[in-house]
């Protein structure tokens, strides 16, 4: 699914124009990006959490030459799926986890 398809679904399900649905989607994306950039986590219960993660500096290899190179530390965006989202994607795994927790 691409952005255009998502906007069409938002518009149809919420009785909005495509322009209004696009504006809502833009606002949502901008808000999440701004919060994560500031270092805040955005938690959408049942869907997941968006947050910033720090990656330590490390040594790597140039795949073409095999030469060692230093990869600098970085801050990257991270998404952790929520339990409901995981259960929708893989119901069998969610069932196994529930059975394991019940024992």
C-alpha cells in the first residue's frame, strides 16, 4: 500500500475529502517525526511505539575492498510493534505466547 491508497481509505472510511484525509495524514506524520526528533517516544496503544535509538560507533568493512572503516555513532528512528499489531500479523504466534503465559 502506498500513500495515495492510504489517503483514499482514510477518506472513504471517515467521510472526508481526499484533501482533508491527506492533511490529517500529513499532521500525524509530522507530529510523530517532531516528537521522535526531540527524543520523545510516541506510543499508540495496540499499534506500537516510535522512538529514537542510539547506535554506538563501531568498526565495519568496506564490502568492495575489505578495508576496515570506522562507522560513527548515530541516532536512528525505531518502531516497536504493539501486541495487538503483532497478533493481527501472526495470530499463531500470539496464540503460542498466550498459552505460554498461561502455564
